C-alpha cells in the first residue's frame, strides 16, 4: 500500500511461528519456546500497527477526495489536518516496531561500576551511582543481586558488580556504559574547592551457559580468605574465589558469600558475561571495540555524562541533554534520561532505514 512499508515477510513469519507454537514438542525446549513467543508477540504488534495505519490512510484518502465535493468539502477540509497527524503518528509507531530487535533484549543485565580518576571522591561517587541504579531498578520492579565488591576505606567502592533481573533491564540500562563525571565539593575538602572525579560504568548482557562454553582446563582457580568486614564466617574460611580465564586473560574475584561454591557460581556468571561481550565484539561491527573501550581509561576528559552539584545540573553529552533535576536523578528517577536516549537512538535507526 502506498506510503506504508511492506509487511508481507512479517505475515509469513507470523504464520510460520504460529505453526511451530502449535506443536507441543516445541515446549520441551523452554528457551526456544520463549524466544518464539517473544517474536510472535513482536510481529503481532507490527501487524496491528499496520492494520491501524491502513485504516488511517484510507480515511485520509477519502477526505482528500471529498474536498472537491460541494456539500462535504468544507467538513472534509476541517478534518484533513487531524487525519494527517493521526496517520503519521501511527505510521511512526509501525516503523519503530519494524526496527530489528536488539538481540540482547530480555536478558538479565550485569552492571560493573569502578572508581576512576579522583581518589577517595571517585569511590564515593561510584557508591552514589550504585545507589542511584538500585533505586531505579526497584522502581522498575527488577530483582538485583550483588556479584562482587571492593569497598574503599572511605565508605565508597573501588569496584562493585551486580546484576539486574528484569525483562526490560537491558533495553533501559544499555545506554549507561561509559565514563560518568562528577563536579562537587568533597566532604574532605576544607577549602570549599570543587573537584572533578569520575567513575566508569560497563553494562553487559548476562550470558547463558549454552552460549559460552568454558573449558575447565582454561581456568585457573584460586581460593583465599575474604578480607575486610563481613562477620565471623567470612574472614575465617577460604571462601573467596578468584577465576582467571587464561585464553582471554579475564580475571574475576568474588567474596560476597560465605560459601566458596556460591562465590564460584557468581564469578562464573560475571566471567561468562565478559566472554560473551568479547565474542560479540568479534562477530558484530557494533561491538568492534574491546570491552575496555566501552568505558575508556576513566580520565576526567572522557565522559558521557556530567553530574554538576553546584548548579544542580546533569548533562548527557551524547545527546546534548541537560536537566536540573540532579537530586531526583540520584534518587533513582532516571526515566527522563533513559527516555531521551532511547528516543535519540530510535530516530537514528529510523533515519538509517529506507522502507
């Protein structure tokens, strides 16, 4: 149909999936059944938008034909502007729905926060980011679990790794990767001078075991006693686990649990996510850089976002977005940033496509 993209391939795929889902044997493979159900729902939404857009276009064409009618022309002209706006709004919804779905959509999401430049103040800022994300995750209804942490002496974090478990966790959190910069007067600064510090954030989709096979011969496993506060059991047993994946050189340390087995399981979760990221980097041009490049060196001059306390301002430099709701944002109200980033991303994708 004129002015609308073709959806015949989607209809064919929809019919094929319906046949597959009608076979009870498909549910013996829970992962495949879940994937097909997601795709089925996604295509159903596309076809629904197309049908709605088709109705709007038919109405629009009818109004255009009626404009020359001596009796109905005036009424048609009055309704034409509203009909055009409705058609283009529905058409945009259709085009957005037709964009290829992110292959990592629906996955649990691992967040790694590390203190960058700025010493103690950087570690305190890392803790602020952790609290901000935890509050945001709670508002989204995601479950979270700490996978590993390295506290600083000042009450912040040199490093903290945690996972969000939620259907839309990846689609919302994936824009947070990069260097976050803070400008404020540290609590330790007697002279009232503003300091600039950074923390790096890496966002990784959790890998499934079937995707990443790890040969036990490629692992070097060391166990030791956990250091720092944690109660009687933590510091008196060899519960901490450090994994070294020799082929990639990736090292993961976990000492959160009293059980050595649980610490190993958490460390393996992080290791698989990092290995998946490296695998994607090799297979797909959008992951062409190494994982370290995702967050840069942590230098103050590299940043995706600045949190300026004296002006109560937060700025995302990738989209030139500025808000003065800094306090609310740090309390977990991130939707204004996430929405702006998603809208920018969608527009770029639409501009790159031709239907």
